[in-house]
């Protein structure tokens, strides 16, 4: 409370000595004081002249005004130490008020920096969805191992499969769900990618290899697991996520509840591969999927 | 005797006066020091706050930059049946001006728009390369680069803001990409251009069982600075 009062007083002082409107107010107060002082002196002298039966002409008025201003000046000089002390006290109040204000603003700024850093961190995040290790590319047929990860726990492997398919340009097809930036930035949601099919430059998607099959709702079976088979995430959370995905993707209206889901589509990342290649399929929190090369050690 | 009595009291008075003056002086000094310290603190706090505001500005700019996107292509499904679909595509340059368009039909039900993504130090560039469907293998798809290849320069990245040197660099990158992808001549298995350029492909599409592109709705192919590709309806 005391600090608030000091801040307010400091603000008033700063306003009065550093803003055009403050100068006008200061000038106005000074002018009023001068007018009051001179009026009082003139009134007193007029009464004295009337009592003495003498005239009170323009020359006498001028003399009275000059005399009153002179007395005022002398009074100010006599009280100079007091005025200086008041000035120093005002300066102290301003300094305290400014310091308190700046410290409060600095604490707010520090919080804002922390928030923005969290937002930036969330948006810059890139989560691994799968790793691909190419075993062979003989006779224009590619054999590779694909390992799926739980985005919530990058160390948790959901499944590993070995796949062979004609062609050298391998397409890993996934369902992608991108949430609104506000959801990602706040850390409430992460964009989701679920690989569900493999095809190639030579093999049409319809003839591709299903990654464990998809249920009637389009969710790959590989993600339906018994409690014992769920690693790195609590089973109820895992199922909650699947349920959320089904609700979000089951119809036009539910897929964009309150603008939370920004986009929902398929994305088939692909690359022409050679034996020994190691690739990472990642879901970017700004939206979409990317593929990174991991060169063999 | 009286003089002796007077002298001690005068001495005491002098001492008392001296102590008062010293005490007042000390108070004044302490007061001045406190005021000076407060002023220094205020100035220091103001400078620190200015630095913090600079950091906030930089963070906000970084966040906005992350959200930057380009839209080189828009499309619309014109018609769809069980076995066939038709669509119209429009291409745009760096200034947002339309530079090409075409309409085609394909066998199939899911529409795939394939792009080649080239990660660079300052971000990624994506070049739409082909259109195919779930029933058409990618190598049998429709070449898209043909529509925005203007004398070797990819029209989707050309802009009035580019100078000649930048255009030349763009042309060289585009040539390397087309060579690596085998769009120049044969796409032999061992293409020497392949390892000269790091890139990957991303074919975005609709999904019959879950969500198909609606007939008559315009969709944008949105390229994020980190190389992610997204489809957004307008």
C-alpha cells in the first residue's frame, strides 16, 4: 500500500516536471499565486489609501506590484534551504517510485520472456514418429526395417517391422493431424502422425503394404494394444489419445471442434534409398512431416 | 568562582553544538547517499528493462517467422466417382500471382500431390513434382514441374524482389533437383545428381475412409519454413 502511494506520488511529480501538460499546470498554478499575491497587495494598499484620504493611481499600483514581487523574491531566497530540501525529498520519492515501477515491469517482462520461450520451444519441437533402416535394395526391390515410436515418449518403441517392396523410392504413408497454433504453443496438444501404409514409386498405394491393418474407423490395429503391451505411457492415457483421435477424425463437424484441429490429411514421405540408409520420420509442431537422414555410424 | 562556573557550561555548550553539527552532517550525508543509490538503481532497472524488451521483440519475431508459410499451389476437385476423379490446379509465384493452371482426370479415389522438399540453412523449399492417386503408382503420375518451369527457373519461387544473382542460384538449385530426380533423361538407379543434393519427397493426400477432398472446395498446398507440408481448405 505504501509502495503504491509512493508510486502514485512519483508519477504525479514526474508528470508535473516532464510533460507539456505538466508545465502548463505548473505555469497556471504559479500565475494564480502571483495574481493572488498582487491582488492582495493592491487591495491592502487601496484600503490604506482610502483610509488616508489619498489617491491610488496607476503609478502607485505599479509601485505596489513591484514591491510585492520584490518581497516574494526575498521570501523565496530566505526559504531557499527549505525549498532545496523539498526538492531533494521529491527527487527521492521519484527515484523510489521509478525504481519500484521498473522492478515490477522487469518482473512482468521476465514472465513474458519465460512464456514466449515456452511457446517457441513448443513450436520448434520435432517429434520422431518412425525410424527406417534400409537392409537391401537388390534387383530393384527394397527391404527395410521400420521402427515406430510413441511421440509422447521418444524412447518408447511401439513396434518394429521388416518390409520388402518393389521399387527404390519408398513411400511411408501416414495420417496427419495438425492442431491450431494456439494449442501447440500453449503445450496443450502435439501434432499427431500415424503411419499406416507403405508403397513405392512402382507400387500404387492401393496395392501397398498395410502397416498392421486399419480398423473400421481407420485407426491402425498396431495401436490397439493390451495393457501389458503398452510401454512408456499409461494405458488409460494411450487409449484416451486413440479415442481423441477417433472423435476428431470421425466426421466433418467433430474433426474441427472449436477450431482446435487446423488440418487433417494423409502425408506420404518418400525418398530414393540405398542399402545402409537410415532415416527418421518426424512430425513438426508447426505442421506436417519431415524426413531426416541419419548416416550410419 | 563565577568565571570557573561559567567556563565549564560554555565548554559543554560548545561540545553539544559540535555534536549536533556532526550528527546533522552525518544524517545529510547518509540521506544523499541513499538518494544517489536510488537514482542509480532506477537507471540500472531502466537499462535492464530495455534489454528485456529487446529480448521479447526477438522472441516474438522468431515465433512469427516459424509460422511463415508459402502457397505455391491451390487445387479443387471438380468431380469424383468410385473409380475416377478430376481436379483443377493453379500455380502461384512468390508475389502471389497466378502463373499456370491445368485440369486433368485420373483413375482412383484419393488424390496425391507430391512435392520434393530441399532443406536449406535458412529454411526449406518445396517443389510440387507430380500428381497421382491411390490407383496410380507415383512413376505413372502427372509431372507438375513442367507447368512452372520457365527457362529453368521455377516460377513458384520467382519474384519481383529477386535480383539476377538470386535467380541464377534458384535456377541452379532447380536444375540439380530435376537431375537428381531423373526428370532430365532417364531415372537410372545410380543417378550421380542424387547425392549432390539432400532432399526428400512428401505426397500429401486425402484419405477415402476418413476424409476426402470435398468437390468444389479450394485447397492450398501450404509449405512451412521447416519443410513440413500441409493442406488447408480455404
